[in-house]
């Protein structure tokens, strides 16, 4: 595909990666259109705390004003089936902000910068189109994993963040804006049992918490002020990576979805957007053809995230299997868990 001077960039998907890239391109003077299948504001299944977001990414995307009121989280309390096992202090604060608010702020900033935002618009994700970036979110594949999320008020936390480990499940609790706590978990679809009665909304989450061996957390959540409108679910969650397709540029979870316990999927989406900016600016100016630009971005993504994704995927099974989970809890209580090296590997 030859270089095409002055051509605009089309971004399919208006999540963090798509909006972050669109905003950076507009700041560089490149015409950009973001197509989003839904609208803003919108709740998404997400841990809603950013870790590992570096100052260079914040500066390049000019995110400072968008994150100024984010909650600062340092203390993480780990719980094994409702019992606290150990606490961890993060090397740097995690930023707590809901996707509903952050996505809406990014969309507003993108439009203010002259970007074209097409909400409630679906575009065929053809990977062979020059100038088209796929930021569609996770790739849907057959998978037993289910993600559930809800916001609640009046839910006191033992730390800034709580991470609960259960039977083929883990759940994160983190404070976001407006005195809300985001409750987001990954569950095995069979964990609730085939005999469980049908449920809707937050009742689904409560049922899965009970089935995963976290009844105390279920009771805490049931007694809180739950925002049923914030409940959402996603299925077919897979963490498998695929080799890049020549000429196809994928960002965010569509490039690779890290296990959610690491808390850095949001940061990776924004960091990936920054990696894509310069090659796309060069393509727009006619200095690179599309194949070369896409290849530069893909190589940059692999270099930046290879170790992080490999380490996170290797650790993921230990949070979902009973025996390794007991070892993890014992190591934590004995202060033998290498939390800082594990943090550095996955961020």
C-alpha cells in the first residue's frame, strides 16, 4: 500500500485506545474520525484504576486535566475467600476514575481538538483498509470467563483497593468519583452452578460471589447502595494473543488483553495509542506507506508489552486455582511474596 499524503485516519472503536489515539493525532494536526458503536457516557466492565501510567504518556496525550481529580490509591489488601491475607503498598499511586467519566472526558477533548466523533456508528472492521485502526476492544472467542461490574455507595474498604480471590474467580474493589466503589470481577461461567435460579442485574454478581466462596463480600455488597444502572457484563473473555496480520493495526484490548488483576489494561491502551502516533503522522504526510507504518506500530507494541503480557498471563492461573492460591496466601502472611518484582514485571 503506497503512501498517501494528507489522508485522514479512521479509528474503529471509541474506548481509551481509540480516543487517546484520535486526540493525539488531532494534536499533531492529522484529520481523524472515531467511530463508536455506542455513545457517551457509558459504563464498561473495567477495574477502573490505572497503574503504571507513565508521565510521558500523560504529557503526550495531555491527560493532566482529565485525571486531576482521580482518586490516588496506594494500599492494596488481598483476601482469600473473604479472609484478608496480606497488604501491599504500590510503588506509585494507582489512579481511580470510572470509565464512564474518563471516556466521556476523552471524547469531549477529542471533539474540542477538531476530531470527528461518530457515535452509535458501526463500521465493518476490515483489517485491509489503509488508514483504518481497529480499537474495537477485546476479541470475542469461545471462553468460559465472564466479567461482571457494578458501582455501589456506602461500601467501606479495608484499603484503597481490595483484591478478593475465590474459586475460579477474583474480584477487585476500588473507589472512584462521587463516593462510589467499583466492584468488578472475573468469574468462571460454571461457578454459579447450573441449578442456580435465573437472576438479573446485580443479583447475578451476588450469585457468582456466593458460588465462588465469597459470601461475606456478597453480603457487604447487598447491604450497600447499589447503582443498578451501572451493572454490566461481558462474556467470551480470552487472554490469548495472536500473531499480527501484515497491514493490520490493532490497539488496546484488540491488540492484547492483559488479565485484569494487573490493573494496567487502561494504561496499556493509552500507552499503545502513543506508540501509534508518530508512524501514523508519517503515513499521513506521505513519508511512509501503510504497510510500513502498521509494521512500525506493531513492532513497537510487541517491544513495549511483551514481558508485561507474558508475566501477567503466567501469573493468572495462580489466582484461579485452589492449591496455588493457598500457597500465595501463606507466602503473603509470611511476608515472602515478592510483590515489588511481580509489580515491576507486569507494569
